[in-house]
C-alpha cells in the first residue's frame, strides 16, 4: 500500500499514449476517505490519479487537523514526498477548501483546481458543530449530516452507506473537520488565484448551497482575458441541468457520483484546458 508523509493514497497510472495532461489529486471532504470517490473517477485512464486519505482518515495514521491551512500544508508535503508535480487538485467540500488554500500558499506547484460542493467560506450549522462534540449526540448529528447531504429522491442504501462511513470516523476527527470548515474563509483572497478553476455544485445542496459556487465562479480573476486566450479560468456546472427526466437533482454528496459519464467527459476536457493554460502561461503566470 502506498504511503508518503504517513498519508495513504490509492494511485492509478495513466494509460499509454495519454501523456500531456497534468495528474489529478482527489481530496475528500470532512470525515471522508479516498473511497468516497467513485471508482470510475479514481481510475481515469487519461491521467495519473491519486486519491488521498487525509491524516487521521481512512488508512492514514496520525490525527486529523483543526484547520484547513494545516491540512493544506500536509497535502503540499505529501506532493513533494510522493513526487506529484503540478497536479490538478479535485476537492469535495472541505477538500475543495484545502485545494483553495494550497493554491493560495504555493500556486506554482499546481496546474488547476476542480471544486465540488465547496466554497470560499464554509459555515457549518450549529447543530452539526455541537452535535459532533460528544458521543451522546453524535448519532443525531450524523443523521442531520446525511439528511442535508442527499436529495429527497436519493437511494436509501446510499444514505445508509454514508452514515456508516461517518460512524467509522473517529469522533474527534469528525468534529475537528467541521470546526476547520467553519473557520475557513478566503473570500477576500479569491482574486489572488490565477489558476484555471472548475466549480461544480448541485441544485439541492443544503450544506454548500448554490450561492457558494456562484460566488466562487464570479470572483476568480481574469476570466475574460483567459477565455479569449482559449483557456479556462473559471467555469461552473450545475448538475440539475445534466440529469435526465425523472432523476433527482444533485445534492452535497451526489455530485461525486452522478452522472459519471458526464463527470469523466467534463474532467477530460478540463485536463486538456489546464494543460493548455500551463503551456501558454507557464510558471510565471501562476506564481
């Protein structure tokens, strides 16, 4: 099993003949693990894909962190130790916050970002913050998290799987993750990020509502000039419009899993654009 900096990661190499796209690093959300990402995304053939277990999560040892900045520092140390060069960071929820922080800390180490159900500020409901503080109220807090994470039409088995995964996470780690999210705020610094960024959200997301995604997409800099150059500084995808008739609108967790064919095609296009961005602007553009 691959480890670097005591962080476990599942690695899938690119297929032969698919050179030219930056690697992908998948960063899960609060209380998650690398298994929260669908297999189809973890095994994209168009590039190298690494899916992490953050410290204290999944198969990674140690303790979780109490701030997004601390997690971002761990991520960057892992990248150096694992020789992952200029990846596109794909972050879900808290993972998106970690990706944003890493882009602010060391932009020259990255090729771009994909932010799924995330935001420049991640306020957490008091019911979740208080509920995850003790074992006595943990079950009720997990019930709230799962209820707010999925749309009304989502499968019961999916909800039960999510609840089981949260119960398997150490209580202190889960609580500290939500504290880290609640304290995260880079709204005033978004214009410092000159990397290409793709923003993905669901129309029924109650934990990170649509306005979070619109704020991200609306405050990333130089969109017009970069688009004229044929690259992508920012884009936003609302999964409601991509779902077929009779399908539930996507919520906080479901953006990671539906619909996979669309997600894979979208990422393939994004990786090509991210590579073009690097060729056009190089390290001087993303310092």
